[in-house]
C-alpha cells in the first residue's frame, strides 16, 4: 500500500463550507443518499470498467482531521468553533454500497452509493470521484488496448508520461486489472503486485562503442531474459544484425528484440524474416512507440510480426479522452421515521436529469450462454426475478423511449452491488488484485461482440423498473408544476 498520508483535506472547499452551513442550520445529522454515476462512455465505447474501489475503502477507513487541518481551517475565518470541534471528533458513520472492481459498468447506473449524515456523505464526494474517475478511465482505455492486441501481451510503459506519481502508480494498477501483463512502474509492483518489467534505453546502447558491444554486455548480465533495443541507429542494417550475432554467440535462455520507432509493420516483417533465417525463430519481437488500440489493430491487419506490445502515454493518460466524467448527486433524504424521500435534479439537458431514490442494480444474464442481456435499476427492496424460464417473461423498456419494450425469458439475475461500509464500519474485504483481474476477464466474456466494437458499438440496455420510472415521472411532473405556478 502507498505511504499513508492523510488525504482527508483532498476535497473541494465548497464541501467544507456546506458542511459548516449544514451544522449551523441544524441539518448536519439529516440522512442523505448520494449516487456516483457517469453519463457517457469514453471514446464512444460500449462499456467501461469499474476500478479504484480498494482505494476508496482505504480512504474512508482513514478519514480524520489533524490539529494542523483544524488550525488551517480556523485561519480561513469562515468556520464556526462548533464546526471545528465537530471535525476534531469526526468519525465516519455512513453506509456505502458499490459495484466491485473489474466489473463492466454503463451510463447512469449507481456504481457507488453513500448513505449517512449529510455532512459526511457530502464531504467525501471529491475523493470518491477522484479515485473512481481516474482508475475507471485508465482501466477502460487499457481494456480496449488489450483487446486490440488479440491475445498478445500488453505491457504498461507510461510511468514517465503519467500526470504525477499517484497517476503512475494507480494507473498501472488499473491497467493490470483490465488485462495488461506488466508495468514499467516499480512501485506498482512493490505495493500492488503488478509485475514490473523493463529492458534498456537508447542511452545504454550509446554508452558503448557500438551496438554489438552494448548488446553483448547486456546479454552477459541478463542471460535468462535478454531483450535488446535495436532502433538506436538503424533497425535492419545494424540493430537486428548485432542482436543476431549476440544471440548466436551467447545463447541467452530467452531472447527478444524491441523496436521503438519507424514503420512498425514493415520493420517487424523484415526483422522476423532476418531472425528466422538466422535460426532464431524463438526470438520474440516487442513493439513500443506511442501505441493505442487503433494503431495496434491496424498494424496487425497489415501483417506485422509482433509478439507483445509496450504501451505508454496514450494508455496511462487515456490521451484520446482523458476525462471519465463521473458525478456525485443527491438522490434521496430520510426523515425521522426512516422513510426515504426521493430527490431529483432537473435539467434542460435530458442526460443530466438524475434517477431519484435509493436504488439497487441488477444484471440479467442469458441462462444458456451467460451473456449479459440488460441491466435494470430498481427502487431498493423491489424484487427482480432471480430466475425466469422459457415459458415466463420479464418486461424491460427504454426509459427514454418507453414504447420500446422487450420481454426477456430464460435468464437469471444478479445484484451487482455489495456493501462496503455499514454504520461507518468496513464490512468488505478487498480481494487480491489477481482476483480482481480474473473477475474482469470473466465479466468481459459476458459482453456481446456488438458491445465490444470500437466504432459504433451496440448500446447496452440500462433500464428502469416500472416503479422507479413512475417515481421519476411523478417528481418531474411535480417539478414542472412548481415552475409553472411560480
């Protein structure tokens, strides 16, 4: 685990001013429900990957305000002493539910919900969004890149291009969950057991009189796994010939060449032929150099001879679309008798209208092939059939076009969320990263090929139950009537 610094103050200032305001208005203990969800999948894709839950758990378990924090806030001259005393004695007491890491997620689903005193539930917004938005973004991008490699290993090489140290470490973690085989980031290996890998830089080659001497020196130090960078000067005229000479003379146990520039398809085909003609068919070819899912897909279609990929900046920064866009919205309050009062945010932009109330998320799977058929968001406590046979049916409909309806048969359902905290106590044991990675691999197999397309994927169904849709419609009508009567 990364060095335990106190991250409590990594928050937007308005969350602290609102917390002070709630307390001063006697509202601090009112129970509120907040949902995290996102509205659009990056890169126009068909799915996203949930990641970062372990870090959210760690953050919530360690929430506290140090005296240094309190003195800083006192110096802002806008917070009451009563509020500062509240922070001094702060103890997290919320309930939290979440979709587990490695699971495909879709727009408008409540991927994480916090229930508790409004001061607390509001305060944790920034860190929850920061953590889940970042890691889910990188995991989603990495998943696309891994799929484009068509079974070939993809290594994460982006440490030096990440947006800071945490982005490098947590980004490497997210790429591993999504299927990358290794990382260049040593700390990600030390703290999260993401296998670290690496060979040499061009500077190693430049330190020697020529490529042959540079490669020979490296092979003597690393005879078990010798991968040589062959594009410092000229790939085909000097780099590959020097590598061939070293491999034949020193016979390392495992050997490979890496090409980091130039026309990938052309160079790999030529290099492969040279290696095979030299009797080195076991020698692997590794490619790097500003790769993404489209470049990888295209060079493979062109017949490039590649055994594995090293992908850096375009994955660790999600360069093509570097914002995940998850939001955190109030969806309900709870009165003194425990009754849940749904709340809705109305907008002229239909996409920004929230789904009200405390909810549960179910995924429906085909019983014959275990493919995901649709997700249904329900009012919490509302029943969705656990199993439906061939002769039964369960109707779903598009909440944005309710005349589009479909009756599903022969499926089973699964509640996709688990409790992380109850009354502020952690009740969730974060799984080992290998188990998270395995979950991601297995869950990706439940998605249809049409959803996995890079361009124009089939939109996955995320529907509201009839009861939730009726609740939303009633609240919208009330809001509209209120506007008309003003």
